[in-house]
């Protein structure tokens, strides 16, 4: 009898100790401390199951302007609707620790602190249980490529006003943008080039002249042929699909001491409908690898005018068997292309369409966009800027800017402000005239 009592007490004691020593289900969200608006960041959830199995789900609310997509689903169903991330497991995997990764796509107009938390729900002993993830924060830095008047704080973004939408711009012409070379962990410098193929091309080539003291090796050619000789990097494609954007890259490896960041110069050549276009590769300080698709398209759109104004004139591609020189076409004199702003009094606003280093004919360049205003030019800070309209208040200019976004390929138009004909910041204009700012 005594042995039986001792056995029962021992079993109960073991169960009692196990009840309090069993590890609880817990999880944590792992993120980078900061990110730039318009980029994509990866988030990881580290889930410690504590022996549970069966049905479970994770739920996370996100603010407007943040979208999510899966990276590593870990045998579960991932969905993102109505600003909510949902992950559902019909039967949890057997591993004790799960690592679930997904991406957050940050709208390029946001800034501020992005707070992330979440709830993991599961079934244990036929009871519904939950474990909350401790909150973490990502500091979202504003994008340097967006008009500051478009930037909004996280949590303050609202639905677009009725009748007004802000779609991502399209890019239907060939253009290439090089990111300023980035030091690559002591191995040299990584050079990324963002390419828009435009309409279907029967031939395309990028040629980059690199400084002496460097050699170049291929990193990514996007199905093209990579060569390097005579200090020239070449990417060659026999054919490119229409209207796609993609990245190519190469690494500059120093063969001698080199103390400054190398400065390549390049040209993007495409043949479309027997017409050859030779465009300079435009350089930007933009994080091409992490830019969202909308951010890439806006960057390409803004670089297009600069490429066009510095490129040679497009000429018919000569037949291979009997090449003939293209006829010379006299370029218009620069003063014939300038249409200066008319003088006006007081504070007013205009919409800037583009800017370039060399003048272009406003009617020829913008004439097919059906813009209901005369395009004027102004020289400001070394750039020739192309603007339209004259609006007495900010909201009227804002509405015209959004109309340009919605009806033309000019995806980075923005509002500019003036006081007695002198360009000032929009903030100064709002303060001087006591005008109200609108998103």
C-alpha cells in the first residue's frame, strides 16, 4: 500500500513540475532598423512552438501604403488583403522552431515609424490559445526621388480623393540608368544598371567605358552576352521582350591603387523597326536593387528626358550589305527652343513636367501628350525646366499635376511655386500667401 501511495505521489509531482517547466509558445519579429521609402524590406518571424501541432494562424495589421508578399511560406497559406497579413497552417510543421520570411513593400511617399506586431493563434487541449509578438519598429526615411509635397507620415495616408488616382507611371521607351558604383566588401565596386527595353527590340547593347586601373567581371547579364576588352564593358542582346525593366550588373576590380569612386560612362543602343537609337546611360544615386517597381518606373521616366537631350539624333539603321551615311539634319538653335516664362505678380504655382541640361523643342517633345497648356521653359540652378499653367492656389496646381499623372507618361510631374516671377519653395509660397496645402 505504501509503495502504491509513493508511486501516485511521484507521478503527480512529475506532472506538476512539467506543468510549470514546459516552455511557452512565443515568437519574435526580426526587421532591419530602418528602410527608405520606395524600397522593399524582408521581415522574419521566429516562432518557437513548444511542442504544439495542428491548426494555427498568424495575423498582422499594416498601415496604408505598406503591402506584403511571401518569401518562405513554411507549409502555410499566405494572404494579404485589406491591409492585413494572414498566415494559416492546417497542420504545423514538425520543426520546433519555424522561421517565416515575407517582404514589405513600402510606398515611396511614406516616412515615419512603421510599428509591427502580430498575434499567433493555435489550438491546445481543445482550447484556443494565442501568443502576441512583441512590437518592433522600422524607421522609414523619405525617398530623395519624390517631391517633398507628396510625402506623408505613416498612419496619415488616406484613400485617394474621389476621381483622383495616382497610378504607377509606365515607361514605353528604351532608357538605362546606372547606380553610382558601390564599394563591394573589399572586392571592388558593384555597378548596377536599370534597363527599360521599350518596344520590342531586334538588337540591344550597353557599352560602358571604365577607368584605367580596373578590370571588369560579369555579375548579372539578364540573358545577354557579357564581354570586356579595351577598358569597355559590353552587354549584348539579340532580342528583348517589349516594355520590361530589368537589372544588369558588373563588378569593377582594381588592379592598381585607386582612392576615388570610379566613374564609368556608357551608351545604350537599341534597334527598333530598323531605327537605331543611341542613348547615354544616365547615372543616379538610387538603390536600384531595392527600389519598388513603381519607384523604378518613376526613376526611368525622370531620366528619359536627360538621356534624350544629350543623345545623338536618331537615324535609320543602314543596311548591312551597303551602309550609307545618314543625312545631316540641322539642329535648331538653342534660342529658338526656349520659351521663357511670362512675368507675373504675387504668389502663383506651376506644374513642372521635366528638366534637362540641353534645350529641346517643347512642342515637338510634349506635343503628342495633349496637355491643355503652353509648355514654357526656365533656366534654374543649371537646368532647363519645362513647366505649364499658372495657378493662383496650391490645390488647383495639385489637381493639374494629378491629371498629368493620370493621362500622360510623365509620372514625376510636381508643383513648383513662384513669387513675382522668382522660383521659391512650395512651403515658402504657402506661408507668404497663407494658402492651404493639400495631399
